[in-house]
C-alpha cells in the first residue's frame, strides 16, 4: 500500500489506488487491516485524495465493521469505496444505505456531487443481469468487471484460460459479459473498468490487455494488481500525440466555423465527431499529457453540442 502511495506521489493523480479489505487482510486480522487502511487514507501521504477502499461483500460479517472503521473515520478523504460480489441492484441499494448511514454523520453528504462514490464489481450472474439498473444509481460511479470470480461462478463451464489473454477476449460468455457491462456504463455516463491482468513480470502482456480493453471493448480504465503494471496501463489508455494533434486541428477549424460542418483531408466532420475529438483532448488532459497551447485552450471549452 505504501509503495503504491509513493508511486502516486511521483506520477501525480493519473491513477487511483484501492486498498483491499476483502482479499488483502489475513483471516483474523480484518479489524486491524481496516484500521490501517483508514489511517493511511487520513495520512499526509494521501496528497491527491485519490485513494479508495474495497470493502468486504455485503453479506460478509465484516462489511459493516469495514464501513464503520473506514468510512466513519475517513469519509472526507476517501475517493470512493468498492463493493464486491453484489448479486444484483438490491444488494447495492442495501450497501448504499449502510454506507450513507455512516458517511453522513461523518461529514459526507448523501447528495451528488458530494456523496461518497461507490464502485461496483460485476462478478456474479445477478449483477451482470442487472448491470443497467446498477449503473443507473446516482451514487454509483464505476462498474468493474471481476473476471476470475465470474469465470469460477460457471463451475467449469468456462475454461480457466478464459481468465487470461487470449481467452478473455474471445470466449463468447466472457465477451458478452464485458460488452453488456460496458454498454450499461456508457448509457448512464459511468466509468467502465477492465479486470486485472495476472501477468506481473511481462509489461507487454499488460499493455496489450489494456490496449485491447479500450480499443475493442470500450473500457476507459483498468485495474492493476502490482505497481509495475501501472505505467503500461496509463500509457495504453493515454491518447497518442498524433491523436491529440488531429483532434486539435479539427476542433480549431470547427470553432472557426461556429461548430458548423467542415471538411478536412477529404472527410466530413460535424458535431457528432466534434464531441469525439473533444473527448480525446479531455482524456489526454486527465492522463497528465502535456497538451499543445492551442489544445489546452480548446479542452477548457464547453463540450460541443
């Protein structure tokens, strides 16, 4: 946890950190681990306030004690909490009620935009079936795909190689699950986060998985399980300089035409494509990419309509 915090201080707030209470605590050490998580989130090392916590699942005997220890002590310094293994929207609603019951007295309002964001792991049949309803909840900020639990929940009907590349991008049931979850996120303006890559040593595998997750499946971020994976993931999701330059040129011409249609290099562009290229600049800015002066001016403009 401390190594990840140090890397975030080095690179800046271009990635989030999630402290894990579900799988990160040894049996019998759950309370002490939750207290450590709260202490680190409240520490001066949390400079960017971009650290969240993954709680135990809603049916765990440790869920409410996690909420009390972490949300109760660090509500205003938490970036979000992660809810694993809900079986549907009813579980998420129940968890939100408990979280807000603790967060509000701790100083965190329950109304947007100040309410504590909740990220939901989609890794059960029920959560996938109700992904659209979960994504529609105002306090839910992000849906993440939990590939290992999802595959294992099929009890051998999906082979183990579907938990890693290339199977995770080709097995029909896994592909269908990813696409359904991502579609739900984009329909409701929520973040779609791709599952982990278990390969730690080979950064090329991590980079390839991140690139495919974004380009082929529409994910906009991805989990890492080791600090060495962070830089390849950030790079894969950062627009290339050629994309930034193309977006800048198109939007400059569009602004000069008062957002009317233009033709550039023999291709028609109108407000639909302007929105896409404006998003390219926004993504580059969030990734910490140094933008050209002309692009920096455009990125602060209101989204084209």
